[in-house]
């Protein structure tokens, strides 16, 4: 097969995967929008009573979702939103059930990932329910709230789950802004939504009718789901060639003994974590590929940030680990994160191939051509950018297996 024909085949596969995601997204959120609105209210009541959200998962992919939930709730990225207590519980800390037994208490909530595939996670759910916690799962596992994406593709399921917990985080705040809607409410008076008012015009209303607010939230769920569906489509269509090129670059590298080095900040760090997990242990059973997560070692990150500054957190690791033939893959929702820019510059100086997933208009990374392959999700809304990026890097992971190597081993 010629290189041109191979590239055309990969481009056609991108279009097929885009259509699959559009259909799954529309079906799931049309079905579940009302229940997601009700769950936002139930979760808000738990937070209002002093509860925490415990996120639990056992697999490498679930671990990235657990960390993503924790960072999004604790470090809100929308102006005017309060930090909410969320804890990530993964196997690094020991048996999941034992950790939940130590931590869970009423009025906490627990959100479980891949519970049907893990006896540990299922046991953690049982303990949480016995403690009086509100429980959430994305598969049949005995949780009080089960939101199951019924789609065969493991990557698409994970993308729908990510959008769901982003919506829970975004819309749980609505109920803090309405007096009288939360049992056990201890938060203060109504707040001005400030710069976020254009996103949630109903935040400033002193609404006391729960049904009215729930309907507003349901409509918002449906609207945001439509938004991300369109952003996924646009990202995959506009960056089709970049994805095909990045897949060939990565396949050549890892097929010749090279390593992919992934990096990002905050929620983007969990994307790097997830892509590395998919390379090392894809749920589809594809061959394991060499990859390093440069966000993983907190001792290295905090040492560099404390002793030198956060700008070198990734660049120094590229100096330490990068070797000829490696690929650096960077995530930045803004396209201008200083430490990501420095990492890409360092990679370029060392002759490493570079791939970048960015939001907004591509930022400095796209404008200055700091990566060989740039995949842009053109939005300024960070949760939607991250969701579209998840679809794009999942598609990239599949293309890596479909790409025809041009050098080295298959």
C-alpha cells in the first residue's frame, strides 16, 4: 500500500470515529439529561451538609478519571465558582475498599469508575452505601445512581463519562445560588455570578421552585452536550491531517524502540496520564507501547517547582529522559502554558518529535509553530476543550495501531 493510500485510509477512519461519537453523545445525553440534573441537586445537598466527593477507580484509565474529578472540584476553572472537597482514591494508596473504609462517612458521596470490572471498586461501593454515602457509578454495580453509556467502544464510553462528571461539577453550583432548595444548607447568601453570568443566566435568580431550577439545569445539560458534540466533530474534521501525521510519527518512534513523553497541567495532566495508560495497556488489547507520564512523580514536580520554578517542571524531565527518536506529546487548553511551551522548546532543541493538543485558537503553541503536529479544539470553555481533546487523543491512539510503519520494527 502506498503512503498516500495509507493516509487516506486513516483519514476515512477518523471520519467514521467522529460519526460514532456524535451518535453516542446525542443518544446518551438525550436519555440522561433529566437524571443528571436531579443528581446535581442530590450532590449539592451533600456538599451543603459538609460532605466530600470520593472518586474511586482501579484501572490505569480509571485512575486518570479519579484524578480529573479531584482536580476539577478542588480547583474550579470558571470564575466565581467555589472549591468543593473531592478526594481521589486509587491503588497507589492501598486496597480501595480499605481506603474507603477509613475515609467514607455520611454525608459524603462516592463516584466509582469501571466498577463492574473491578471487585475492589464494587466492594468500595458497598462500604460507601453502608456508611450512608450517596453513590454514583457508570455501570451496573449496585450504586444509588447509575449512568451507563451503552456503547461498545471503551474510549467513547470514557469520553461520555468525562462529559458527565464535568457537567456535575459545572452545574452542582447552580443549587448553591438558590435559597431554600438544599436540605441542611449551610452556605451563605446568594452570590453574584459575576463573569460566569453569560454561561448560567439563571444563577442570579432567587428561585425557590425546585422544578423550575431542575428544568433549567436539564436544558443546560442538553445544551452543553450539544456543544461538545459539535466541538468534537470540528476538532476531528479540522485536525484530521494533523492526527494522521501524529499517528505516523508516534508509530515510527515507539515501533523503533522510542518512548512517548506526555505532559500537561491540572486536568490536562490527567489527559497525559490517560494517554500513557492507553499506550501501555489499551483496553482493546493492542500491543503495549513505551510511554512515560511526566506528571506522575510528585516528588520530582514539587522539587523542581520549589527549587527552580514551575516553568521547568517538564523541560528538566525531557533533559533527563528524552533520547533521540522519542516523541513529546503536550496538552494545554490555552495553548500558552509557560511550562508546556518551555518543554516543547527543549524537545525541539534536542531533535525530538512533538505533538500538541491545544484549545482556544491554538495559542502560542500553534502561532509560533512549537509542535510538529498541532490538534486544535477551537473553544474557550475549558471543560468542552478537554472533552474534545479526549476524543482526539483516543482517535490518535487507534490510528497509531492502524498506521503503517515507515522505519524500524512494526
